[in-house]
C-alpha cells in the first residue's frame, strides 16, 4: 500500500485534510512576520548601540563621566549594575573595554559611564583625554550578572565598593531611590584612598539623607591627621560595627583586585555563606605571573608564535592576553566582558598550551575539546588558533 | 561555480548532524551559525561555580549498544558515540500534585504498571489495558509505518489505523475515570507542548514506549558535550564552520538555490542549502518575496507557532536529598486538566504546571560536591510578553520566576533557602538565543495536521532542505535525526 492509501484509511485523516483546507484559506499570512523576530530581539538585546557623547562631566581630579545618548531609536533597558562594552579605535588599534553604567535604569534617555584614570590605562586614558561632547561611539548591548536578582538576593543588601568599583552601585542606589523601593534596604560601604578620591560623594550623601532605607559610609584608607569618618580598610570588625545582624544580608563586592582578596577573607571570617556573596567580574589580572598555577619557568616577557587559520602569523607575549595581542596585530575578535565570563570570544585552540587564571568560566566540554577564552588566556607555547 | 557543495544554516541539533552527514560523505560543507557557540538549545552556560544545562532533560532513543535506539544508531553512523558518556536514568518521572499525589514511575513496563496500580487500586485493570494499548499500538506503528510494510492495511495494523490520529485526552477518557490518574499518566504531553485534547495519540504512545524501551538518558558534560562532539567530528571530516555569522539572504535563481549572503556581506555560492533556521524565517526573512514558493506560504497559513518556555536555572548549595529531590525528572502540577494548564501558557498568570529537572540525580559531576543543579521549566507563549513595555520587562520576568519558585518550594520545601545562583529565561530570552519566531522551542504547534504527513523537509525550490523542529516534532532525538535525514536527501540530489 502506498503511504497515501494508508493515510486515507486512518480514522480521522479526512477531517485533518479538511481542516488544513479551511486553514489554508483563512489562516494568517506569515509574511507579516518579516523582520519581526529580529526587531523584537534588538529592542531588548541589540548587538551594537550607536551612541553620541552628549556631555563630559568631571567627577574628581581623576574621574570623568561620559553621558551617552542614542544616535537612533531608543536605548535598550538594563538592570542596575550591568555594563556595556565600549569600542574604540586608538592609533589604529581596534579594541574595547567594558564599563558599568553608573546612571539609573529609570533614566531611559542616556547611559552614564564613569571612568577613572589608571596607570598605563591604554583605553581608559583615551576615553578621558580624547573623547569630547559630540563624538560618536559604538557599544555592545547592556550585559552582565552583577545586579539585584529578586529570586534569591532578598531585600537586605550590603554594597562594598572600592575606587571606581562604585559605578554599578551608583546605578543600583539610584534605582532604589528613583523607584521608591522602600522594602529594599541598602548599606553602601565605599573604600577610597583619600577624600578627594571619592566619586559621587555628595550625591550619595544626599540620597542617603533623603531615604531611610539607604545608608552610606565612606571609608578612607589614607586619611589626613584629623579625620572624623571611618578609616582604614573594610574589615570584619567595621562590617560588624556598621551592620548588626549579618545573617539575612546579601553582600555585593566591586572594586580593585586587592579589595576582593582582602574583603572575601573578612567575610569568610564572619561566616558569611557563599550564596550570600556576589562578586563583579574584573578584567585580566595586573600581573598574571603572580596568579596561582602560573608556570614558574615562563617569563611574562617571553614571546610565542601564534598561527591563525587564515594564514596570518603573529607574535604574542606570555604576560599579555591573547585578545590584546590579536588586537595589537589588527585582528578583532568578538569581545564583551573581557573577563573570561561571557564566552563570546570562545575560540578553538588547535595546538599549544595557554594559561587561564582561576575563575575563568570555561564549560566542561569546552575544556575537553580545547576551547579557550582569549580575553583572559595567555600563551605558554607557540599556538595555532582556529580564527 | 559553487564554493561549497552544501551550506548548512544554523548549528542547532539538526544543522550539526546534517552538516556532519554531508561532510562524512566527502562533500564540501560550510556550517554558518549566528551565535558564538554551537548547539542552539543543546548548550550550557556558567554562573558562579555552576555550569547549567540549557535544554536537555531526558534524551530519548539511545538504548544500549546491544539494543540501540534510533538516535544511538544515527550517532554511531556519524562516528560520535564513542566521544560521549551516556548516563541512564532509571525513572521516567516523579509526578507531584502537591498535597494529593506523589508517585515515581520507573522506566520499566511491569514496575510502572505495578506502581500505578498501587496508587490507583480501583483502576487496576484499565491501567494494564492502557499500557497494553500503548505497547501494541507502538509495535504496529513501527511495523507498519517506520518499517514501511508494503502490505500495511487496516486489517493488519488495526490499532494503528484506529488510534493514530485520535487525541490523547479521548483515549485517556476511554480508559480511565479518575482525573488524578489521567493527569499522572498523560504528563509527557508537556514534551511536545500540545495539550492532551490536541496531542495525537501516536506521538504520545511512541514517546512513552520509547522512553521505557530505550530508557531516558543524560550526557556527562550536558548537551554541550554532544554539540562539541558533533562539531569536532565535522571539523575532522573537513567541514568548515563560521560562528557569529548570520545568514542575511538566500539567493535563488530560476527556482534553484544559488547561494547565501552573510551579515558581513560575503556572498557564498552553493546549489544546496540545508536550513536549520525555521521554515518561516528561511522563507520570510531570508528570501526575496518573489522567490518564496506560493504553495509554501499557503501551507504556512495552516500552521500556528508553538510555545516557547519560561525556565529558571538554580544552583543550590545542598545535596538534592536534603530538600527531598530523589528523581531526575519531576512534573509538578496543581492543574489536573492539561488543557487548562496549556491555555494559561498564553497568559502571564502562572498556571501551576511545571517540570523540575535535577541533573545530579542522573550521576555525579553535574555540579560541585555538596551542591545541586536544578532547572524548572514551564511552557509559555511569547505573545503576552510582547505586550510588556521594554522597561518593565525585567520586573515582569522576576515576578513570574518567583511565582514558579514558590510553587516548586511547595513540592520541595527548603528549595528557596538554598539558592546560590539563579538565572531566569523568558520566551524572549529563548527568542534571543535561538532566533526562532516567537521563541518557539518545538517549532510550530505539533497538532496532527502539522505532523510529518503534511509537512515536508524538502522545499519546492531545488536544492533547499530543512532540518529541525519545524519539519519534525520538537526535542533532541527528532531534531538530531532530522539532520541525518536532510543530509541524506541532499546527498542523493548531489549524486544526480
């Protein structure tokens, strides 16, 4: 029996044929979906945002805020604490850096990003010195997981910031204030070297004065001889003195590398559980050769040959991320978090060995099949990459 | 001149097996994927110390090397089986109707019948008869349809001819009166997204039969390990692949495939395309309107887009047993009527119907020692999410997620207090990562009228083939196998 004869004999087949006939006459035309899927995705998660710098504001002697507005359409929403990856062409080298958005998500007209001068800050210094109002920039869509998650963070929050690590918290604090989320209680503890270094001090003080559920404590590590506020580092004792009962609280940390090392120990000594601590990712370590597991025999200055599948060959230093070496040689690969977390730059290593610092977020099977995250991978041998 | 014998659009399950099928036959193939990772649904992501499985719950069609299921046979022929570690699940599922029913069904016919009879003693007889029907029907379906018996007839395969297009609800009603029993028995309808009153009995019977006969499985390293293995095999076989490379256009010349244009504007010539993008997007978004076959557009009118999903991925800082989880697959519902539950998929009200998978229950190493990995899934259509203003989207998403966690916390008290990592995915998230219209996870609604008898994987355009959920049923096994089938079709045409 041919398939059609079989079908004809199955109970109910004719009904289905008739149903299809009717639907084909009166059903909706799928042509109306042209472009719809892509538009809907882009409204929340565009690959690229075209921006204009509308304003540059001095925050402190070493920090500036760039206010960015959309060149077309509306800016996509973000969750307070998220970042955008900002692209730049600096002296012919195309690269990018992720910056937390410091403005409130309730302010839908612009994104503020606040940048502080750092030593050898190739990209940050470019944004601080070269960029002026009217300049055009391109960024990724907002991304990142360092934000309040109502599924499990609760409403009793402690924000621990260090230096320019204040930026995601600035957004979160304003969000709570702007939306009147009075059930969400926050204590922001902000460590800086000296008083002139504190970014957003007046605005944070003002918000804390006006909102009972928001507290703000700046802590100065190198205070003048006479200083009334909190001094030193953010220690277990300081946390206990300021916060009272720690058990219901969720702690968020964002700051320089050294602050994580110090504060995580302090939190551990207070018996805070892992699930109560949220850490913002940070870029490549300052000195990768000091990281645990770095092979002693490899010097950061050592150079290796990296062969690409497209036939190109470049040299890469052991102490520099592969992504930076690639960009220096005019090869741009997809980048977003530049911290080993998002896996956008995931690349197959065809031969050779690389070093990933602890905490790189590589999937188990990606490890098994030889994938690396070049944004935080360092060459330890000559390499071949599938790029 | 062609640059490639075959171009495959999309590295989802079907796209990967299609590309590999073609490459292993010695043909020049290029696989294009808009995302940066292969797999589509078959992938994972990391939060904190957890690597979350995105979509695989119970892999069907595997069986054992001695008694291989259909999917194992395909993976064998593609040369990837030895790169994978399969983990068998002893149970079909645990069904929890909070406060009323809590029953675990073994993936073994006699044990399953026995367990159901214990829980529903009044229906002892109908339970056995129903399972007999499932088995006899499935055997007839395999003999008559899958084996293409030339003498297939109503007389030879009476159950198949009677029940194939009947709906699951009618058959359950025919055998049982107890609404709890009907609910527990029919829960696998969730794996197709079609409520019992619409689900073809043939889809249900063959699924239950196959899960019992070939057992549900998981994979060490999750479904990403399967995707990575398939991709690795493709590269080994000489296939090319480009990630972050979306196809913007399919070029057609006088009714024949001529090539593709990528988002970067590269034009790549080929006479054969296997599309793992949906049929809808392949035509509507990638082709000039004058090239779209009228009969395909007409056929689209008979179709509706199927559900997407709302998923919560949880990393817990306790062993599963500590909160009472002891089975990998758990269906939790307070809504006995599947049709009512499915009606609520089209609203933003949480409808008390979900599935909870705990991967630690299918073997170690799915999360660090002393922790567990859990995924809570419910089906959701994208339409109500379109109405949410973009700036309220996250609030709505978290509100929905919290009601789902609260509901599961009733079945597993303490769940909420052990959450160390959590990520929620709405239909819009599915849409973002899969590129599917309306974030559909199973393709179009899998009603009887949309089954393989009415939807073809070969386009009227010469050289265009389809793979994936839109030309078969949704799920891992069907989509993986559909790629093999599409690859074979393309190879046959290449020979001509």
